[in-house]
C-alpha cells in the first residue's frame, strides 16, 4: 500500500469517526497551543529585554547596596542590613572615578504614585518620578524622541515618558515640549520626551517623569535615602578593571576596613540578562512538562480510539489480508492514522500557539519572532505521540488472523 493511499485511508477513518477523532484532536491542539504559545511568548519577552540590555551595552555596570552584609566584629561575624548609598557618597564617587571615556550617573526613585497635570488633563496617580543627572541617558538604554536633556544646574525641568504624553498630550510629543506640567503640587517645564520602550523592557518604563537630581534631593530626599550609581565605559574590555577600581573607591568612601566585607554590590548589565535567561529556562521547562502532561492525556484517548477502531474494522482487516495485504501493511496503515490525527491536532495547536504568542507580544509591546524552533518541536512531539499511541493498536491489528477476522461479526 502506497504512502498516499495510507493518508487517504487515515482521513477516511477520521471522517467516519469524526466526533471521537475531533475530541482527541482538540486535546492534542490544547497541549501544542500551550507548548508553542507560551514558549513563543517567553522568547518574545526575552528578546525585548535582550534588545534593551544590548542597547544599554555590555560596557555598563551599576553599584547598589548589598542585599545582606556579613560584618566582622571582635565578637565574630554578624549579619547586618546594608546602609544605603547616600547622595554625598554617590557624588563623591562620581568626582573620584576618573577614566577616559567613562560616564558616571546618579539616580534616585522619588515617588511611584504621582499625578501629572496639564490644564484640565491629568494622569492616574501611578506615575513614577525619578531624579537623574546629566549623564543618566548615556548610561541607560533610554533615548529622547523629542526635545533635549537637562543640565546638572537646571531646576524645575522635566522629561516625560511616552505613556504620560499619551495621557495628557494625546500622544503628541512635539506638543508637550515647552509646556508647564504639575507633578503633584510642583510645576515643571517639559524639555524632553522619552522614546517609547514598551512593557517588555520591564514594565512601567514609559509611565515615568524624570527631573534633575538636585531638585529631587531637595523635594524628596531624607536622611537614609538610597541613590543609584551607574557607570558606562567606552570599551567593554575595560569593564573588569574599572569594576576593581570602582570597588576600591567605594570601599574607601564607605570607610570599610580591610577585614570588612563589601556592604555594596556591583552588577554588570550582561549578568542581569544572564540571570533573566536562567529564570526563563526554568519557565520553559515547566511549560514543556505541563504541555507533555496534557499530551499524555491526549495520547491515552487516541490509543483508546485506535483500539476501538481495530475492533470495529476487524472484518475489514480480514478482507485486506485475504486480498494480499501483509501484516506490515496493516501496521503502517494504523500507525499512519494515529500520526495523521496527531499532526492535524498539532497544526491547529501551532496556529493557535503562534496567535497566542503574538497576542502576548502585542500586549507587552514587545518584538514578535516567528517561532520556527517551537513549530518544529510541536511537529516532532505530535509524530512521537502518534507513534506511541498508535503502536499497540497497530500491532494488535497486524497480528489478527485473516480467517478469524472474516468470521467476525
């Protein structure tokens, strides 16, 4: 029996047992949808994050307080909370860290629930306010779409995120430049607008307002407020040496003795990306396991359908063998039927999985990538499920005695 004839027989069998085949096909489709859809969405999110980190560059690192510190005392070691990096410490580091082509920026999160007003337009009270210096856009992945940066000495100037512009200026960035907006009770002149980043950059990256660091310190500062320090090097090969130098400078500024452990930590942008990739690897594995459990249920259902089909078509099998069909022909025919059902379910699942991944990508404003690898994985999984589910029923059909089969009623 030729391959094309096996396919035709498989489609005819599916048509004759349409409801049972359709239910099994849908279970397989659900499993493949979960597999392809979630993996596609994960890749889209990771691609968006990678794009932002790549624009940030592998030549950037950041200093922040350690999450926990082990301090050595005469009585032994004890765990203490790391003190914040103060404004004076951050400024001293900026003045002391001298490298050719290096830029040091200071930033501070001021508020996360601000309301921005212009005329009778206002945002929801969920806008972040961040104080930055003149180097912040050099050391970050942010880019200006309109306007300019502000200088270190300027006061009462603001740079808006794209979501804020959408809320109060109808998305017209050029309209926002030069206007005076209110951040809570304070008034700021808009001098720039940030290019849209999208939710794939980490969420909320467009729902922010940036103000100069000195007004931010004056209005939002307090004794133990933390300030972030970011350093961008001209060449990625200089980063490791610069980190060693930065560590020594910061230890000196924070007055740590030779036996004290660092109460701060330095993170490179590529190490953060690697951590994200490690996290998504675990998520991928969980997705594959969940999809496989769904497909296990589908394979059991398919095996049941094939066993019933063998019983119902016992006389047909006897006729085929009497006309010269070998046991191998019967085996291949029933295996082909199982694989065709799985592939049809897989095609439906792949289509819905791609749509699901595309929908999530659009929702987070990320970059969609056609998941060729996951499409291939879905097809391979379907073939494997078809072979596993159809092998036992096919062997049972192949072993039937033609004489006994012809007598079957």
